């Protein structure tokens, strides 16, 4: 079969490569000019995706930020497409809209307030002291350093950060949200939608966003994720399942995930991911007992209703290099650009590529962000999955590489609470 992958910033390189390895034709378009050599040597490229639409059997869009409109247009022309809609893009891009939609479908939300003025937000916290989370909307939400989680009961740390944003980032943060901080277990439930209904099983996952072990340091896009597959549980049925009719009305095709805080009092959704997650999809792929090409075609055609998965757990660890999680072109050029990825033994099971190219058979780091590889382990227990992933990482050598050594550890504390509260019970 013939697959066309359309990307803004080369997010879906690894999945395109998986389809190539399964013996199918792939053409890959990357819009961002500084990312265009990502995937070179692994997949064939095109500089004009629209000219390839007629050639392709399936078109795959990998992001929101306007990609949903393109996907919707192609579907209306009878094309098989994995991708969102204008509505589902907005669920992720516009935090407040996403929260209002949850409320519309009878899903409990955390109180929040939108702002376009830092001065007004500062006065709001002074008038109503408490712990708040600062959440930028739009493109600014992709800069993880702008997100701030307040620790002080009187909100003085939030007031201080709002003042810093006003002075340093007002030109980039146009709209933002203050959300009441709720404590509990952070957990996400997600599922793939085939245009008409959710395909089973669902995916339950735990993101690890801080840079250092112990959940310390700056926030990143992601340092690793642990997960397992499940039948519909209480979290899913009380959140995403309630939106199934709306997603069918939209004809949405792809993955949708809702990150939540849960505690003994209830489920509190935080934010949508209305697309494949990265590195989530590569970790999920290791747990799927179905070829990726068959999976993507089944989603796009609406024929995929159930798919087989491995039992137990998957743990995915992101390996990064300087300047990640920050953007610093000089540092990247000096320490990471074209750095070779070495394997002590020629074993590459569970190794997935991110900002990597291949030249004369050698894997080299490229792009600009410093994300290199996702390494995945699986096992019947979380401990077994952890042992496999870190054993695989020990086979990899990249100058200046770093990664978290505790991905999956959260499960050993969180699982007792989740089981006690009844959130993981299949319904």
C-alpha cells in the first residue's frame, strides 16, 4: 500500500519508518525547513504533499494547529485519512474551549479563568488567593517552560511568575488560563477513533514530564511514559466515552487522549491530546499485535473496531542530548548536530527514532531540539518492562546523552490508590 505522512515538525517519523519496514511505500512531507532532513535515509520524502494525495492510498496527518482542516477536506473528497477536524484541533489548541466542551457533555472540570492581561490575572490571584496553574493557550502552550504550577497557598509564587511573563513573554503569551490546582494521581485515558466509534482496547498511560528522576527540574514535552491496554474503565466511561457521539458527528479519525487528575473525590480532566501522542504512539506500537499499516488503514476506512495487544505493561524512555528541553541553536550545533548513535551490539529491538537521519548506514542526530530516540520495553509486570527498557538503553552510546532512570516508578505508589478508588476497574 501507499502511505503519505504530512507533518509540521517531523513528529511522526518513527511511525512512517515502521510502515516502510513492513514493506509498504511511504512518502513523507515535513513543513518546517529546519526539520526537513529528519528521517533522511529511513523514509522517502516529498516537498509537495498535495501533489502526492492522488498517489496515496492513505494520508496521515500528525498534528493539530490547522492540520484538521486539511484532513477534513480530503475526507470530504473520499480520501482515506487519519487526522482531525477543525473542532478536534480546537479541543487541544484552545484550552478553554476544550474545558467548556467537557462541561457541555456533563464532565466535571476544574474551575478556571481566561486572561489576555497579566495585570488582570495578578489582581485576580490577589483577590482570590490560592494554588493555581498558569496554562498558556495556542502555540505558546508548546513552550513547556511557560507552564507553571503554583505551590504557595496564598498564590504569591503565581503572582511572581505572572509578573515575569508580563515583562519577558507578553509578545508570545497572548491568551492564558489560570486553573485551580487539584492534587491527586495524574493519569491519562485514551483511545483510537475510527470515524464512527472508539476501537478497543483503550490505553491507560502515565506521563513523566520533568527532566530529572524524582520528577525534578524543568518541564519537558515528555521524558517517558508507562502504559497498559485495558477494556473501558471508570475514567474512560466518565470522560471520553461521553463524547463518542460528537466525535462520530465530526468523523474524527485518530487517537484522542484526556490527561486527568483523580482523587477520592472524582475525576478532573486537564487537557486533550487530539492526535497521536509523541512519544506515546511509538510506545503503543510496541504493544500492538497488528501491523502498523493494517492499523492505520483500518482506522481510516472505519473497519478497525478491535485490535489485539500485548498483556502487561510498556515503558518508553526518551533519550535526549543538549540543549533539550531548551531551544539553543548554538549549543545544539556545538554539542549534538550530526552526533553518531552507536550500538555496542547490533541489537535494535525496541529502539524508535525521533530527530535522526541515516547517512551511509550510520544513524546521526539532526533537527534542532535534541530529541534522539525512544526506547521501549514490555513485560507482564511493570518491573519486567522497566528491566527490558533499561537493558536496551545500556546498549546505546551517544556523546552527552541523558535520560530518566525512573520511568514507571510512579506505578508502584499510584496503582494502590487507583485500585482503591476504583478507577481502573473495567466496566
